[in-house]
């Protein structure tokens, strides 16, 4: 299969790289804009660039749309599609029905991912669910999750946002480790990456146990962990996180 990309940006570059590194690579045909990214991707096997956006859709029936939301309308005006086209759109916060109207008569599926798509173990999310797409990405080693409602799918985008918020917290914690012990920032980040990996392992292996229960299994009474849990709870450390998440979810719900 040959997959087209309209809008070669940070996210679509990561997706192409991730799939090409896997045991199940595909052939790709890229739109020519964003020359420096296209140039980099052309060094990978099975990647080519088309003369223009219409040439991408002429050569590929499956096409990932990687432009930002504000560029969707201009892109739609540049291409002629048929009912045989399947567009996979990564634009955050743009409803399926809006995309279907913009890219009529093509079939449209919404997709969410993060720049971690470049590396093994990353996940992709789809709405509506699509068996062929799920197979294509799970063959390429991605974790795949689909949702029954579009609101739930939007939450997958916010999970990508949460990832960025965590990374910023890790920076602050690593800096504290480094300042207090003299270890290098790189070593401190490595330490915290291992800790995060262990949290993920616990969450996956003990799915039926609530995260807060797991936290208290680590933080048994009288431990340093328990002191930290109490300290953070007392200061409602989770509140700003929950507040911004609720605000963004409300905003997404009210989008046209
Ligand atoms: N980055 C992430 O981690 C991430 C995570 C989740 C979701 N997303 C979503 O993914 C989408 C893209 O984000 P991004 O960070 O990858 O953005 P980006 O790096 O700016 O990539 C978008 C690319 O599309 C190009 N483009 C715009 N109009 C085009 C057209 N008509 N034809 C061909 N190419 C066109 C842009 O070129 P110019 O620069 O020349 O305009 C740019 O290179 C956004 O909707 C975002 O919400 C991104």
C-alpha cells in the first residue's frame, strides 16, 4: 500500500519515521511543501515526493492530512477527491462532520498521535474505529485505541497534551534532583524516565486496581512516599491539572 501525506509537519514526519522503522513499512508519497522535512524523509527508503497536492491524491487512495486546523479549508480547495479516497486527519479539535463536508465525497477518519509516534511503543487513536487502519498501524507496532464517541476521542488528544505537561514537571523535578545531589540533569531525567516507566507498568499490569490505590501501595504509612502523597494532597496539587483539563474538554465540546 502507498500512503499519501498532505502537510508534512512535526507530527506526520514522526508517523512516517515510526512506520518506516517498523517490521511493516509502507510506501509513502509526500506533498512538496515544508521542503526541509520532505528532504529529510526522502533519505528513507520507499518515500517519494509528489509535484503538488493533487498529485498525492491521484497516486494514493489512503492519505494522511497533517495540516493545522486553520489550513484545512485552503487544502480542501486544492484537491479533487473521489469516494474511493480515505483521508486520515490528525487536526486537533475539528469534528468529523466538518471534515466530511470539507473533503466530500472522501471517507474520513480522525486520528490522534504524538511525536512519540517516531519510536516503538507509541499509540495512535482513531474515530470512528476502522478495522483496516487499526490492522495497518498495529502491524507497524503501534498501540491502537478506538472510541465509541467523538467526545471520548477528543480525550485522546488531551492525553497527548497531558504528556507534554508531565514532561514539564519532569524537567522541574530533574532540576531539583540535580541541584540537591549534583547528579547531571541527563542522569536525573533518566532516573525519572525509569520511574515513569514503572508507573506505566503498574497501570498496565494491574488494570483493575485504581491508580490511587497503587500509589498507596507504594506509599505505605510512615514512608517518604506517604509523606509526599500527604504533602501534595494537602496542597491540592492535582487541582490545576484537573481544572485545565475540564476547561479544555468544555471548549472542545462547544466547538462548531
Ligand atoms: N505536533 C504534535 O505533537 C501534535 C500532536 C497532536 C495533534 N497534532 C495536530 O496535528 C496537526 C499538525 O500539527 P504539527 O505540529 O505537525 O504542525 P506543523 O509542524 O506546523 O505541520 C503542518 C504542516 O502542514 C503544512 N501545510 C499547511 N498547509 C498546507 C497545504 N495546503 N499543503 C501542504 N502542506 C501544508 C505546513 O507548512 P507551512 O509551515 O509552510 O505552513 C506545515 O509544514 C495539527 O492540527 C495539530 O493539532 C499535532
